[in-house]
């Protein structure tokens, strides 16, 4: 009975996969404040040109530079596991495989893009990076990558997560970074939010605005985003490329692929190389999972919207709940984002993906069952993928079908135990998203241009 399917370092992919080359129709372009498509040069104060080139590239395969491969090899290729004990507990006719991205030093898939982003900024001559973090996983990942390539890192951490997860801040400090709570008094946008709503739990949208405001004020500084953008999806494709080789070694192929989705990057990472097979005719059910309290894909329209709350980013074509929406303070801080990656949104529009949403109690229940069978303690974000695996396994049983499920175990929850504490003591609340919240949120995008097919 095989539990772990591993690849040697020689078998690690040497190129990333860019799904922009294979979309049924091209992505609508980002738009500037005048509603016109923006050129790469308009992004230059925010990102280095080598990453902007990747952002707009439609080349199918992009070489991974050697210095990046050397760092990725510290934890990659990541193991693919078969979840024998969890399968047994569920008692459904399913084989469950999971890619363990929690083996990275920072504890999630986020270093897969933190390392390339730090590298490309370094070779472009940048000295300092700013960023936001929700759960703290991304802030930790970039802090580690910054230390590896000698960059100064400043992290704006969403207030509610900052309070729930003090050890994440300490991890960032160990890697030499500076982490402060957002909204902060250090930016004019942060001060304006604090003035209006001093008790706000914060949001990823607000933290992104602060990090961009900070970055554009200094010539030696750029901004780094942990999800949403095309180049981030590209860097994460290494997960799915490895998983494909590993499934082949196992002599299997997935019927269902599942990943949780905040900005879309760990989901895209595992799914996009298989979406290519689906475009080419394979039958696969590909499921991004989001929280019921922040149901971007299942309730939000496909529209042009800003990636941040202050409206500093270009308009992106994506599923959105409106850039001023502040999601309820659920424990999955990394899933509290009003928008969704344009590439994931586009594939939802093309009906190549089937998004679902779930409440947090159901997710913690699955995470507890998982910990007591497979051993690993899941991040609250990851628990959404787990709960969806349970739903799909039970569906297979009802349908009397045998299925192979592959999912992305995006990170461990060893720094997220407060959520488990609340669940175990019955204090955890399920939060619904109401029609009124949707109506209010969408006021922020009224009158903006509409992408093709919206
Ligand atoms: C463990 C983990 N999984 C998933 C996510 C969601 O982000 P994304 O959708 O970009 O993968 C996060 C974000 O912080 C995370 O920390």
C-alpha cells in the first residue's frame, strides 16, 4: 500500500505552465482610470518589468531560472499523499490524493511565488518590497524569500489576523521583516479608514492599498502580491505539474480536483495543468472552494473592479463582491478577499470550473477528522478544500460511482490554533452573506466598464 508518491529533485519541473496560451478566448485587459487598457509601463512604479512581462505573456512554457530552482529544491518536489485513513473514515467509494504544500519552510504554497518574486525584484535592482498578508502565510513566505535574496520586507497584516495569530508576526521578524497591523497610521489611506471605522477588522483590500501607497513613494521599493495576478498563477503551476507526474507514477488520474480559493493561487496551482487536459477533452470536475461569508465566485458578478479598497490598482476583469466590501472576520483570513484571480474568474465564466461555497463549522469538522486520521493539522483556508472533499466523497457514494479525488493541501495550521479552540469550545459562528451585503458591495462598481461576456 503506497502512501507517499515522491519525485526526485531531477524530476522537478524546469518550466512553469502559463494557461493564458490555452484559454478559449483571451483575457480582457486591465483598464486604467480613464477606462482604457493600460500598457505595461503604467505598472512600472508598482512591479519590476521582468514580472510585468510574465504578467502579460501568452507563452505556454516559461523557463524557471536556476537560482529559483535552487531555493525551491529546499522543499520541492512536494510529496503527493494517498489519504488511506481518511478514506477509511469516510467509507465512500473514493481514492483521495493530496499534494502537501505545508512542507515549505513558511508552511504553505506561498513560497512557490515568494521566491521567484523576490528573485526577479533583486535582479531588477530593487532593495525593498512591501506587501499585505491575511492569514500571515504570505507575509511569512515573502519575509523568508526576502531574507534569502537580501531584500528588506515590510508587511501590512490584516488587523483581525494580526490579533488572532501573534506568532505569524514573530515568524516574519525572525526572517528579518517588519510586520504591522492594517489599517495602520503609517499610510494616508490607513489613517482615513481608521478615522471612519476605528474598530474595523481590516481586509486584504485595505492592506493591499496601504502596501501599494508605501511602495510607490520610494524609487528603491516595489509591491509584491501573493495571489490574484497572472504571474502568481504561473509560479504556482509547479504544484499541478508535479502532481501530474506523481498521479502518473501512481497509475491514476483524477475525476475531481479541489482547492480552496482566496485570490485563487493554490487552486490555480494544482488545477491549471489539468484544466489544459479538460480543454483538450478530458472529463474532470474542477472545484474551487470559497467561504460562504465571502462568496466571490458563487454570488459575485463577473465585472471590472479594483484589486484593492482604495482603488489604486487598475480595473481587473474578475468575480467580485465590490472593492469596499469588508468580509466577516472568519478564521480563514486568506479567503477574506472581495475579488478573484482574473484567470480563475475567466475559467468560471467558460464553465470549465464549478465553484462552491461552505460555512466554517463544516470546514473545522472536516479538519478535525483529518487531523485525527491523517495527522496533519490544516490551515483554516485548507479546511475548506477538505470539507469539499467530504461533500464529493459522499456524492460518489450516493451516485454509486468510484471516483479519484485530488486536492491541494495548501498549508498547515500550526499557527492558527485559535480557530480550533473556538470550534472545540462551540464558540465558532457560521456567517451568512446576505443579499443586502451584495447590493451594498456592488455600489462600489456601479458605472464601471463591463468585461466581455459579463
Ligand atoms: C494555507 C492557505 N491556503 C490558501 C490561501 C488562499 O490564497 P490563494 O487563494 O491565493 O491560494 C491562503 C492565503 O493566505 C493560505 O494561507
